[in-house]
C-alpha cells in the first residue's frame, strides 16, 4: 500500500517538544480543541472582506458558510484576511495594487500551516490577485465568488452597474436627464450586496473561475443574496477537504486546456477586456505559455451568446435564472469549442458538470446557431501603432465603426482630456479618432480604466453616441463603445503611441486585425528619436517597485520577478 503523503500543516501542529507546544498553544488560546491538530486538513479561508470594498462587504457571512462545510467534512478551518482591492474608491486605480495583493496572498498561504485554501473574491481585482497568489503556491484550491448584486431597477427599467452610469452621465451632459433624477438613480443601481451585476470585469472573472474549473458549477451567476450562494460556499468548504485528501492541487486544474476553455468562454459571454490581462498574469504564475495572440486565435468563430449589459440589455440575475454559465459551457462543448476533459475542482470534468444544463430563457442565453452577436470575441490588433498588440471588444462596439479611418485628436494625459473635452472650440467631429496617451501600466501608473474617453459635449448634443477611441489604458468591463485598449508598448515607455500627433490619420480595421498610423516609417523613427520620457511618478515605496518591474499589458502587467511559482515549501522554524 502506498504511504499517504503527510499533510503540510503537520510540520507545525504535528510537532513534539518545544516547537509543537509553541505552534499549538497559541491557537488553543482561541478555544480550539486538541483534536483539531490531529492531522486533519487545515483549510485557509482567504478573505478579501473590507468595508472599503463594498462589493465584498458580505464576505464574513460567506466565510461562515465555508467554515461550516470544512467542519462537516472533517477539516480545521482558519480564516485569514488579505489585502482587499475596492474598484470604486482606490486611487489612482485598484490595478496598481493587484500585484501587491497577489504577493500578500502568495506569502500568506505559504507562510502558514495550511493544506488547502478557499479563495473568497468578488470585486474586480480581488479575483486575479487571489488566483495569481494561489497559483504561485499550488495547494489544493477552490475559488468562491461573492456573487453579483440583484438587478438595478430605476423607474421600472433595468439599470446596470457602471454601464448606466456612463449612459446617464451622457444624458445629463446632453441636457436630457435632470441632476435630480440622476441622483435618485444612485440608490436604485447598487441595491444589494454583491459585485457589479453587468457582465463587467467582476462577473467576467467569476465566469472565468468557473470555466477554468477552479470554482464549482454556477459560481459565476448566483446572486450574492440568493441562499444558493451560501450553499455553494458551504459545498466548497466540504469539497476542499476532499481535495486535500486527494492531493488535487491547483496545477492539476490550471492547465493549458483550462485556459483555452476560459478564453472561449470569455468570448461567448461578451466578457471584459480586463480578463485578458488577468488571464495572462494567472497563466504566467501557473507556468502556462499563454500569449496575447492566443486570445484572438481561440476567440475566432465564437459567438457572443449572452445578452447582458454592457453588450446587451439583461443583467447577471437574469443570467442565473436563465441557467447560468453551465448553459454557455454546454453550448460551447456541443460545437467543439470546449476541452470537455478538463478537470474541475469538484473532481468531475467540465463536461460532466454541464452536459445536463438547460436554458430557461433564450432571450438571455441565445443558442449557438442563432447567437446574440456573431464572431464577437475580443480581437487582438497589431500594426505600427501597436507593435506588441492592442485589444478591442467588438461586442460592445458600433458595428459600422469596426472599419474606420479618421483624423487623430490627441490628448497627452487625462488632465488635458478633461480640460478640453467640453470646450466647444475643440477641433473635433464624429469622424475623428480620439487618442489618449500615458495611461498604461507605467504611465498612469497602474493602467487605469480611462480608455473609454468621454465624448465631447458638443457631439453628444448632436446625438453622437460613439466614436473610435485609442489608448494604452484599460476600460471598465461595464463600459462600451468602439474603444481600442491596452496599446503596447505604452506611450510612457516610448511606444509609437507616444508620437502620434494631432492631425495624423489612423485606420482601425477590426476584421483585418490592424491598427495603422499613416506616417512613413522614416518619419515615425525620427519622431521616436526625439521623444522624451515623461517624469517618473514615484521614487520610493511600492509605486517605485511597481514602476521598476511591471510588465507591459500584452504580458499581463505582472511583475517580472513574479513569473513562475515558488511552490508550497515549508520555511524554517520561526523560533
Ligand atoms: Fe466592485 Fe464593480 S465596483 S465589481
């Protein structure tokens, strides 16, 4: 009979002598009985609860449900906090701190007597940060998302977090919505616990967790306030104990096939462009060779099946009632777009999990043969304006603008943009292409979600609703428009974007996957030779570390020294 691998936690709790006394005694100070140290799996509940992260404010309740499940399966649960990243209030952008949180998660898991981990995540950056950190340690791991908010409803109409902030702001600026009504909508939009309920970044990443197989079926869409979310957390608590016994580590799940499933799922749900950066970063930690070009190749031929904001009209609550992500996964599998044998956290293959899925509302989840939008996966553009790539989400763009040539109107910074955009003397019309620089990983810093530039007031009053916009920034997953993002290399490191000038001509060709600046190569090189780097944003602290080590968007904007993993090695005794 093969000998069972000793549990990692026994390197602390199974010790005799002085160190055994030391490691157990202080835990006994919390009222923990002696039998909890007898070699049963110790499960970390990695919690991003914070009142500064409203989307995760219910996570102490979710952690209790996980805890019940762990006890029921014979494990010993220990909840611990990690850095939380609240998308709504962190400045200059929560993305600046994603890698910091990922380091926190990695080191917290490795340093403690844990055999398995349940990751509680919800608001945008909390999901990639926890997955990146956990992948770098590679213990048995389950992801539990906090769930989306209930539908926003204002005066009988659905309003989606983020998406309708933008549209209503445009109505206010165009003079068609009063300030008083705009204010009333504030309380009607985000009206329950949970994360943004559009198919924004949080919902996209919760779907990615399910498609990767790291989460249990239905992780993506059960509303935060639905009892079935609590049940899912409880079942995750039970299952993680079994996973420790089975030695089913994260690397068994985060395979190349799993990432391909996640990328195709992202296309089928009309998911956020942010997920591209996060998946690249997670893959980098898991040692999977995933490239930006893979997103384009794998997304081709995948239709957007889900009619949710910002690409469509419904919300995550509707998605769950229609059958949720299993319906999408089943549809992809039936059309040959899913690796059916990919293993998931519950021990079943992804196909076993979804083959019985039923759709209850084809207005929300459309059939593959009659999709909501055809060929709408995230497209990767290349050209002399983006040698290392840029992305666009066609499902959220205006179809008639996907091929467009226009005159560049250039803004060197967001400050310059905001100062000029509502000036009626600004030389711009709806055929122009708006270009924003210095908002990439190093330029902002942190690559803020400012890529969906506001449209000029004078054009909004004319009834213009979309224009081509290009930047090295990101865009909120809840936003929409014909918006080219993540231009790499970014302007702040001397990418060609840095030398675009007012009046230059640019051609966007999404079907041809190109982004071209109509400037002769000699002229472009001459401009680049004269280019001067902008002032560095920080010379101390974390921001300085970030500026020194952050990779470009096409490589996931992780730190160069965090690629790969360090494993779950137990460190030397601390005393
Ligand atoms: Fe937290 Fe949107 S602000 S998910």
